[in-house]
């Protein structure tokens, strides 16, 4: 039997070799080769990236005709139809042009860390199409948290919050489906709630980016871009797949389907369902109630033409998230049941999201582009502790968001002006037993200008923005009064309001040397209004052992950041070094007051101080072989945070980290890809308020991916091992660190995907 399989495999491979059609080419922009451009071949849905010389090659093409599409962030897509009956070995010289419709700060970004062309500040672009990492139990954050300067504060699988350069919670803005998310920031134990379904890439802006994204982005911005592969094909495209995770018995099924018609009209849909049991730590101990499950459905429709592009999208996401108890490591109090038990048990969260977005771009002429986005997000959150028929904490939130932008371009200048605003209405459910924060309304509107001047070597970019935000709390709802909730510093009316206004601005410069090096510097300032919990919290937080107290007198946070970077690349080596200093006035932090309530709950309060964060990141990659057969990269970050008045350490400052990664293709034309990553996290011995030091640890992951092309379909197998050394560790910014609850142990993730 084995002999027959070997013979059939040999005959099949011999047949492929007989095919003679080959396509080669070079991709460049501004007369410079582009490394990392995505080249798609319509036959078999093949895809490659250009190497350090901008070159690509496809071999053994059996069809008589095929379409080549080339894309690169910040550039207009290039597409050409090839006829092999006229030339069986065409060589293409492709010169990409700048896309004027994209946001200024994502112009020409590479897939390696932070290496942007001419943009004055740091941005990373990560492709999420890699099947090897699809279905990460920690969602999108599980994929991007290894980027230098980016970390995740986790509360077990399924709950994860982003931190950028030591700033997290409400200081990081997340844009998903064109909508500025407002549903996760106020609680440490509420994650993004996003998975990678229908997402092609993530862009991470590091540092204040409030010019285009409004107040709150003093830490940075995470932009999730939809996968729109179907727009580049004349036929129906899609994929189906499954992911299996051994550490939690996790099973995920997903699929996508899209079609663009000749008149420019398109429709697409994505769906996924996922279930996880409790995870094992490195000691093979089940961490009770770390189980979770979710279901996601997405629909898109619209029209894409040369000068007009609109898109209407809808996303439904439903999550059930187990809440790990503070006393989980006490055997007699553990909530663990048995392996592969996926039935939800108390306590747990149920979170449901409905998001509708309309986006539109119009290129009026070669110089003027207009863009508009309107979205509505409804978030329903319940925390259930003691009885499945009772809701301990129940909140609903309606968020309407809009943005409009005009961009005018001439030979050297780009002028962008815009409006942006939102309306948030948050309510406690009438049957909720506990009240942590009151009902609240929040209105925010802002106007901005961003200007860019550039020539071949120099780029200057500056902007200014003004925002007004009004937040009003109302504690007069009947159930709020019955539960005995009182607003902090209540004046007796049961209502309190705060108005916050502020200017934000930035100015940056970059210089591009002839030999491929670039020097960048940027000075920026942003502000953040305190969120609802920081202002108005005054109650028990279900699922924790805390009574939380806010402060209505808080001032806005205002920061000033200076960052600089130097990057250089050649055919086999590239590197970048970035440093930053970020001074935050009126920094808000959360700490244990040392007091308890009459029923024994620890009282935690929000406080304000001035803070300084500083540090840097580095990235280096060596690709000694042609066509990127071998890639060796080394990256890392160092972040420090102190309270300036008393020189005390801040809380939630990530440990220093170094990551070594190896990628290898044994033979350049074979669809086998091997990879390995070794991460060294050092001891965090600068604990902040109510923190203790955490020891260092090493994480090793490795895997392999194999792609089998059958006609126009691609079947991909991938296996990835995470924490292969089975390290027992607790990350310093883990929400569960205070209770010494370990992160997951060794995990084998198996992925199978069919693209058509």
C-alpha cells in the first residue's frame, strides 16, 4: 500500500514538472525594489511575497491564461492578464504607484516590525492570513502580542486586552470594521472580544495618534483590516477550515465566501464557531472555569469601481466566557471538573455584539478624495455568578460613531481635514443585582487637520485637532436606587456631568538616505478623558473580590511623546532601532486602598498622578539565501514606567523581552514552510503599586506548514507547538498575576484549510 502511494505521488509530481509555463517578475516603487509585496496568481489561488530584490517566480502553470495581482500597503494594486499561448515564460517589470486614498500614516509599511517608508512615526503591519496561527485561543491579541512594544493583559483564554509601550485599557484605540470600539476599555477583565474571522491584517500605531482617531489614543492604535480577497478575482472565492488546540481541547470551524460581479457589485460572508474546555498549565493542572465559546457571523456588500467604493458590513458576535476564581489554586475551592468539559458553569460572562458599518470612498478627481464612515454598535454584557436565572452585573451599550474626511493632493503637499464624533448610551439592566457604574451618556465631537510635505528624501508631517467630550451619569433608575448605589461625590440630584475639551497635535520629520536608510523623529501630544468607571464606579464588581471607587474630580490625561528611529536595509539584512519617552500628566491608575467593606470586599480606588514611560524596541532580520528561503530575525523591547513625584514604579509595565525567530523553506519552489520562535522574557523586578516581582521564563514555539495545490484550489496543513518547553509561568501584566494563576502549558495547534 505504501509503495503504491509513493508511486502515485512520484507520477503526480512528474506530471507537474512537465508543465512549462513560468512567470517571473520584479516589483518596485520610486525605482526601488519592494520587499514583501504580495503577488497573487489566480490559478490555484497561489500567493508569494517578493524577496529583497523585489523578485518573484511562479512555475509549473498548466492553464493557458492566468491573472497576476500585486499589492503592497499604501500602493495601488497592479493587475495583468497573461496569455501563455503567446509567451510561455513572461518576465514582468512592475512599477507600483502610491495610493492617495489610504490613511497617511500607513503609507508604504512593510510586514516587518515598524519599518515604514517616510512616515515620521512607528507603525507595524502584520498579515493574519497565515493559517499556522488561525484559531488562537486568545483571538487577535494572541497573534499580535509578540510584536516589539505590544503586550496582552490576559485573564485566561478568551479574555485579552492590548498594551502598547506600557499603556493599555482606555489608552489604546481599536478600530474594527471602521468602528472605534468603546465596549471593552472600562474593565480589566473585559477583553477585545475579537477573533481573526474575516481579518487580513493588523496595523499597530505606537504612541499618540489622536489626530485621526480622536481622544484616547495616547498609547496607540490597533487597526484591523477586512480580508477582501474576493475583490481581486473574477470568480467566487472563499475558504473553509478547522483549528484544534490540545491545551484546552479547543475546536474551531470557520468559513468565508465572496464574489465580485462585472458591474462592481460584491457580496461576502464569514462564519465561525469555537468551543474550548478548561486549559492545562505546565503541571497538568486544570485551571477551572477557563473554558469559553463563541460564535461569529459577518456579512458584507457594496460596490467597487475605479472612482467609487462603498461597503455595508454587519457583524454578530456571541461569547460565553468562564470567570476564573481568585482561589482557583486552592484545591478545595477549585472550579475544575473533568477534561474536555465544555459546558458553561458559574460564574461566567455572556457578551453579545451587533455591529453595522457603512463606509464610502470617492475619488472626485486626481487631487480630491472624500471618505465617510457611519457605524452603530450594540453591546450586551452580563456577568452571572450564583444562579443562571439571575444577572449579577448587566450592562447594555449603544454606540453611534461617524467620521468624514477630505484629502487634497498636489505635487508635494497632502492636506487632510476631517470631522469625527460618537454618542454612547450605557444602561444597567433592570434585573441586575449589582450596580458598579451608573447609567451614562457620552457625546464626543472633534475636528482636525493633517498636512504632509515630501520630496524624494525629506518628509514633514504635522497636524492639530480639537475635541469636546461631555459625559453625564444618571443614578435615578429604580433598580439603581434600590441597590443603594450612590454616585461618588453625589450632590443629591442623582446626576453628575463632566465636560472635557482639549487640543492634540503632532509634528514629525523623516529623512531617507540614498543607501536605503531612513531616520525618523516625531513629537506628539494627545489627551484622554477619564472613562465612565474611572469617574463614577462605586460598587461591587461581580466575578472579583473588589469594591471599586471612582473619582468625579479627575482631570483629563494629557501626554507628550518624543520618539525617534533609525532603519536600514539591503539585499540580505535589515534592522531598525526605536526609542521613545512619554510624559503623561494626570495619569490614572487603579490600586488596592488597603481597606475593606463591611462584608469583607477589598476596596480598590482609581487615583491620579504624573507618570513617565520610556524605552525602546529593536528589530533585525537576516535573509542570506535567495528568494527568502531562510530568514533569521531578532527583536525585543524595553519599557520603563515611573510615577514622577515620588519616583515609584507604575503598575502593568511589561517585562523586558527578546524574540528570536527562524523561518525556512527547504526548497524554494516546494510548498513546505518551517518556523521556530524562542522568546526570552526577563524577570520583572520593578513592581508597582501592590505588585510583586515576577520571574523570567522562556517560551519556545515551532511548526510546519504544507500547501497542496489542486487545480485552482489550495489545501493547507499546519501544525504549531506553543510553549514546547512546557514552562510554568505567570506574565507580569496578567490580570490573574495577583493570584499566581499560571498561563497555559504546552499546546499543539492543528490547522486545516481549503481555499478555493
